[in-house]
């Protein structure tokens, strides 16, 4: 048996952060290789610190390893220095637990969390010694599978995969692996790919890209109460991005923001019961020793018992100085109350996402946040002692005018004035500071804006400049995302299989870690597209006809195309749609899916003020979101 | 109640930075249900003090941390709990209460014993011996000033005075070391050697094992190849010409 961990150890002093590559953490699961039928390697296409922050990875590690016939190990993207070292020494990608070469596993899976990780998937496949294209694989090459939110439009990556799992992986993934194991066991360890594909295609959520393109419906759990959840998660030695306990309190969101892919593809809304969550939190505290717990969801304040949950958690944990963090709060008084409760243990920042500056545009994207309610929230936050806050906005939204851009600056200005006035009344000098973080709108598949092209590069940059000029107040700091990165995201978010050669060329030109600002090689990407005879900007900005077939039409996330179209048309009239938990059914179609419906009857949750930190602008915020459990 | 804990930073923990180690220690203490004491303020932290930070890539056979507790613990049962709570990067050695107004370990520990493991073709051994000889017989050894862009220059320093003892261990002694596990990786024509160095730790300066290794190489006229392993064997207290271990009852 080859142990790659032992092979790399003598060279680890040469690379940055060797701890990334070593495993051996608390609660790592090491199963006997021979005791199982199917060995699965989960590849996370980014570095260890990012991958270990993904709750989905942790959940699937539990879901797969709890089954006796299965084994799951982890692998992460080696950083460039480590990749060079592995190539130099002829060491393949390996499982972090056993050190076994990737090629020894029966199945290798990758999560597609965001478009900018695609070249890393290819890097890892290449390091595994597996042919990159599914069509070139045969015989006993490990089965290559994938999952994650990017499957909402799987097509640009489809040809690299043998099978893809749409939707939630807690049941679907281990079920699939058991079939692979049984298949091989029947054939003395050999794999008959065509026969296996036929078996897998019968499973819910499984999409075989080489097969016929019939409609595939996502896998979806009826409820979360019985779903596997890691209560003894791995505790890393090195600092990771989200270095804390994570509890998923709520899945799905029906606020219906029209740009938000997560809000469409994770429906229906399902909650975990408060008592379940409290018990889980207590277990996690005892098994991990973390000093912070994060309650993850797309919109935390929408959990029907969030107030009680936080009060009880704080009461239980404050003696050990364990703080609670809420990543996505809506801009309303209720959220400020929640944040105050959390502050009792450790000081926390406040972040809200108005997304657009003007009322008209907020209505068009169905954010519906009322300016008065927002400013009153700012005042309340100032009264509670916050002297700074972060506000998220998007630029380049469909129908955005220059006045809408100016309105972002104006809203920030108003927030500073409102907050500062309250602070001054309380005798606090210095005033309210606002950091205004602007991302570029990226149209996403399975959303009402899936038909609309992205703003051109010139337009985005012009709007960035305009905003920079409009923001005069020194208490407002402005940051925005790179327009080129957003264009790449847009291309892959709505592209098709014709992008396959571009990805292969980008890989050969050294593109890796494209979501890391300093690693993005723009010229290489430009070359890759030019060689394929494609115009990047034309791809990103293309409007699709409403009745034209879309590359992802066969991928069914429960929300109907008719509903998306209706929402798109309402957005043109700046008409809003209510949240079906608090108003009437909007007819999105997910409740007809037969696997649960939107639950949660607003009690403590507020239905006014419509903003959250959940903006899925597919930038860095999105990259690290840990709420999704699909892989 | 204040306690001192003696632990090992194992081979599995070799690449932990001091911050990683501190985080791992705090989590272990929490899992062991230690009644921790916290600092005041917006961002409360655990009151613990390490005797001496250990560099990335260096293991430690006897390391120490002082921890302040908000309540009392029964040392034997607490020790068992901590032993169980440690991940593989740490190994529990012993814990004891700090009586009265005992000084912080970091203030009284002043000697570190290091072992440096390296591989060289056997014919190079004479050069290492010569290098060790030259270092030991020198009256003064000056460390070059260090200049990093944007940072204050670290002035040159005489470091011979920091070296109390330096020996090249015999092959037999070296053979007992854990690095032998790596022998499989060694080409046949090379052998493992070990240097042991006792270094004074002073408030105004310490000599890092890597620096010492480079000095020996330069004095002996051989290339300072990448070391195989560096391990801190002991932290000691030198007082009135006598050396003793920081925690009574612990054999070093």
C-alpha cells in the first residue's frame, strides 16, 4: 500500500502552511479499508482552511461514515507550491485520512460551491491521475461524481463528471455510494460503467451527463429533524476561515429575492426544532471545545423560535464565554435585539444587506426593504451602542439606472447621519461609520433573472467610479468586487457544454484559485476564450429570449420556470411578491414536489423590513457560506 | 487556583505554530471541563501563559503552560480528563498546582535543550565534528544583523555566550530517536546524525537551533542541509550554577 502522506512528509518544510496537508485532527474518522464496500474521496476544490469551513463537507463526512459499508476521506486543493512539489516528486492527490492515492478509491466526488472553483476541480482530477473527461474514462477508473449549488446549471462542468447529484446529499450521496459498492462487489471489484450509470440514474437527484437529457429532479429531505448532523466534527489544528461550531437552524428561504439563487434552489423552508438545536449545541461544545457557535441559515431571523433559541443559548454558554454568531440578519428592530443579546458575551459586528439604494430597484429585485424602516434600524443599532456597520449592495442589477447608483451613496449617507445623531445624543463622539461593500450582479440559473445579461465591463467600472465620486463622507468606506471576476462567474453561471474546452485550456495555462484575487490570471483566461473563438463579454452580457431553451432546463429544482418568468415580469413593473410564510402562496411550485412544503408560521419572526445578509452575489461571501448541505 | 501543565508537542504537532498550539490547548482545556478564568473586556480570553513559544517545525518533549482557573480541580482526575481531551498533536505529561505566589514559568526558565537531526554521507561527518569544535572553541560568535523591508533592523549579536553545551551524539544514541521512522526515505549512502545543544534563553536574545546549525556548517565548511528534525528536549531553570526541571517530580 502506498501512503502518500509519508511520501510528502520529508518535503513539507518546503511549502507554505504544511499543516494543511497532514490531517490527524481530533475526530478524524479512519476506517478499515477492507471492511467497507465503497471507498469515497471527497475533494474540496480549495485549500484546507476554506474546505474545512464548509458545513456541507462536515455533514456528508458524518452521513457517509455512519454507514457501515462506506468510508469517506477528504482531499483539498494543494496550493501552487504543494502542487509543484507533488508533480516534481510524482506524488498523486491522496486521502487526508489514510494517505492512499486518489486512484485507489472507488469513487471521487467534488463539490461545486461556486463557479470560480472549476479550475481547481480539474487540478485535483489531474493530480489524481484520472482522465479529465468522463468519455475518456473506462474500466476501473474511480467513478467521478459531483454536487453543490452550481449544479443549478451543471452544463459547463458536466462532461468532466460520470454522475452528478442535484440537491441535498445527506441521503442521496450515501445511497449512491452503496450502489457503487454493491455493483463492484457483484463483479469481483470491477466496474461496468454503462450498467452502473443505469443503476444510478434511477436514484433521486442523479444526473448522468453522458445519458439522455431527460428532466432530473433534485434530491430533497422532507424535514431536517432526522437528517444526519455531525456532533463530533473534526477540530482542525490550524486556523480555518470559520473556526467555530456550526448549527444549521433553517434550510431554504421564501423571501423570494429575485437575484438570489440560494433562495430558489434550497426550497422548501425547513426548520430544526429549538430543543433539538439546544441539545446539539451542548454536544458540540463538549466535543469540540470551540468558543463560538454560528447559527447558519439563509436568513436567521426567520426561524420561528430564534429569539428563544438565542436567549437560551446565551444563558447556557455565557459562563464559558462561548459566543453566538448570526451570519445573516434582516435589517429590522428585531435583528438589533438579537444582536444585543449576542453581544452579552463577545462584541459582534452588524451587517445588513439593502442590496439596492433606491426603493424602486429594491422593489424590482423583491428586496422590498422600506427606507424608513431601515434607517430606524440604524438608529436603534446606534442607540444600542454600535458605532459602525457593514452594508452590502449590488451594482449592475437588471433595470438599474445611474440614479439608482447614486441612491446607494445617498442611503449610506443617510445611515451615517441617522446613526451619528443618535450617538451624539448619547454623548458618543465620532459618529456612525459605514462600510459599503458593493458586488457586481451575476445572473444565475434557476432565478427570475436567469434570462438577463450582465452589465458590460465598461458599465460596471463606470458605475464603480461614479459611486466612488458620490461618496464624499469620510465615515463611509467603499469596497467593490473586481468586474472581470464577475464576468467569468456570469459566463459559467449561464453557459453550456461549449465551455468545456475553455476550462481545459485555462487549466493548462495555469489557472487555479480563481476566486483568490491575487491568483486570478486574467490574461490566461482571455487567451483561453480567444483560442476557443469566444467573446467573453458577449457571453456574459447576452440576454436570453424568454421562450428560448436554456442549458439547465432539464435540471429541476422544484421551482417552476413559469413562476420564474412571472417573477421576472413583475420585476419589470417593480412589483413585489410576498413571502408565502406570512402572506399567500406565490405558486413557486416547490410544494408540489412531494417532499415537504414551506413550513414555519411566523411567530417571533418579523415580517416587516426586508433585508438580510444573504445576498448571493456569488462573490467571496457566497464562497464561504456554510449553510448548504448539498455537496 | 493556578496550575502548571507539562505536555509534549508530538511529531503529529510538528507543524503547529504557537498560535495553533494555544488554540489547541484552550480547546483541550474546555473539553476537559476545566473551570477556566477569563480576562475582562469586549473579547474575553483564557488566562494561560506558555513557558516559551515553540517554532513551526519543532517538536517539544517537555513543554509547559500555566493556566488560571476560576475554581478548584482535583489534580489526578483533572489530569485524566486532560489526557483524554488532548488530540494527537499533544501528549499529557503531568499537571500540578502552583502554590502561593509562584513566578510565571516564562520568567524563570532560562535554558533550552535542543536536538537537531540531519542526514549526511558518513564521509562528511568529520566536517560536522570540525564545525562543532570550531564553534565551541571560539571566544565570540557574531550573528549578522537582520534587515527585513519595512521592519526595524535587528542588530548583530554575540551568541557564543548563549551556547552552554554542544555535542554530536553517537550513531547509537541517534538510532534511538523517533526520526528513525523516516529511515525508509533515506538513500543508502546517507546516515542520520544528531546534535544536542544546551542554549541559554535571555530576555535580550535567544539563539535558534536553525541559526546554530548554519553556524556549525559555515565553520565546518559544509552545506547546511535541511534538518530532518528539530526537537526541544527540555526547558530548564539554571540557578546558582545548578540546573533543575521546572516541575518537581518530573524527570527530564
